[in-house]
């Protein structure tokens, strides 16, 4: 007998995309360019790959679920450099949990934070709309009711915290927030993070800060992080600076290494201790060689600077081709374009058929309203994950196809 909650997990965006494009063959003879998945195509730093390749003696050992001391120390060191986290607020051995990719950590924290209701209303899981599907899946399988908070350009594409019903906040047990945001690329400032964490402590839910794009920023100074808000606010209701907060980071975007399946979460000793107890029953740890390479990546900031430069050059191309059209703006962070093309599905089909470019309809990332309307439907999400030359080709073709579609609709 299968878990009935699985029936709600039937509309993953990339399966919907496959169904949308089924039977459509690109007319363009050139090699297709895939911009639908946030999968960086730059190679990770050679030193990390060399570390993995050189490890020939430890593949017969089970890696520790809690990670190696060196990896935990490197993760904590990164948080201290990036956000100014003091040693007193961040013990690498009790407050860092390496996980097999950020997806695992984001899913597991819902099982940690949510206590399904035995009677009465279900607990609530808050998340922005558009949303990362893992938030939804984790909430459903943990027994919470997902509640989607709209985001608009006028609100910097972040949920309006002041508009959330206090009665809903009282039912909340977890709140996922992503900054820089996926797909819009806007960033929460310190005041926003402080307000979100204050709500979490007042209403006793877990704020989960998904900061997987934290080092892909194009502003003069790095965007604020949730851990900075915790430091500014001080100890929470349970006596620790990181009470009611989990932060999630990954080498997938920072280091162009999604295939390493290497990430970590940080939180209070109580939360991380409970997470490690839970993971002891479920987790598949990353190999020891990957842990060593990950520690090197978290200890090196130069390659992250180079990665930002790669993406900034691609946004220069987008500036030239899309400025003044499709609601285009140069985002503060991330590596996506969020373009208003009028009909996201129509544009996606046309781009694939006419130009061999695969993008994702915005409606597939957005939960429809009760009346069936979907404010993400006019958009497409474009992941600038290819190299500079392929990006130039792809965006040039895109501009031509979208211009034709716009002329037809006029």
C-alpha cells in the first residue's frame, strides 16, 4: 500500500516540460542549447577534481553521516568569512551537518520541524510562489499543508511578511525562503531577514534559509544572509543565536559542482543534533574523497569570484539583447532570467521548435490561485548555465523568436 500523500506529487516541472514538448522536433539543425535546468556547465576547480581522483584507498569505508571534522570546520569557516559569524555562535562539530546535496537537507528539515496534527487543522508550511518543488514535496510528505505566498515585482519578488495572517503564522511549523530568489534573482536585505526570523521566534516555527545562490551576486557588496540576522538579534527562545533557523548552502552553484552532491546545513546544536539523529536512519553520505574536495572548495573563495565573473559576462549579453523588453532586469543574484513573454508555454514550444532552445514555463514553478489563474503563466525561466559562446548564440536566437511571437500577438 503506497502512502496516499504521494498522489499530490504528480506535477514536477521537468516532467510537465517533457510532456509539453513531446513530439516536437527542433527545425534548427544546430545543436540544442539547454537552458531549462539550473545545472552549471562550467567545470569545477581542478584542485577539487584532482583530490577526488587521487583517493584510491578509502572506497571500502563507509563515510561518516555527520561528515569529517575537516569538512565541518571548512563549512563553518566559510560562514565566518561570508557572514561574520563569530566562533561563539557556530561550533563546527555541533552546528554543521554536511548533506548529500541541498535537496536532501531541505527535504529532511521538514521531517525535523513538522509534527503532523492528530486532530484539528494541519500544520502549515509557508513558501514563496513561485517555489522550488522540493519545498512542496517536503511539506506534503511531512504532513503539513503548503501555503504559497505570492511574490510580485513591486515587493522585490519576496513574500510580504506583514500581509501574512497571524492565525496562519500560529499554525506554521516551517517557512522556506530563498535568497537570491529562484527564479527572480532578487535578494533579501538584513532588515527582511531580521523580520522573518523575529516572526519565526514569535510564532515558534523553523525558518529555512535556502541560500544556494549566495555567492552568485552582482552588487557592490555581498547580499545579507539569514545568519547575519540571527547574530544581530541575539539568542532566541531556547538560548542560542541560531534558534528557529536553518541555513542551507551548496557547492553546486558556488563551485559549479552539482554532480558532487555536496552541501551543508547549519543551525542550533539542538536542531542539528536532532537532524543527525534522523539522518542516521536515512542518509546516504557523500564519499570521503568528496568530503575532502568539498572542504577545499569551502576554504577557497577565489574560484567563487571567477564564477561570478562568468555569469556577469552572460548578463552583459542579456542586457544588450533584452533591455526594455519582456520586463527584463539585471538581477542582483543567481543565474536566471525571468521574462514576461505573454504566454510561457507558447514561447517555450516555439523556442524549442524554431531555435532548439529549451527553457521552462514560469507557470510550472507557480501554484495557481483558487480561481485557476496562474500569475507565473506569462513568464519563462531561462538558466544561464552554458558557456559564454553558447549563451550568446542562445540569447540571440531567443530574441529573434520572441520578437516574432510578439509581432504576431500585436
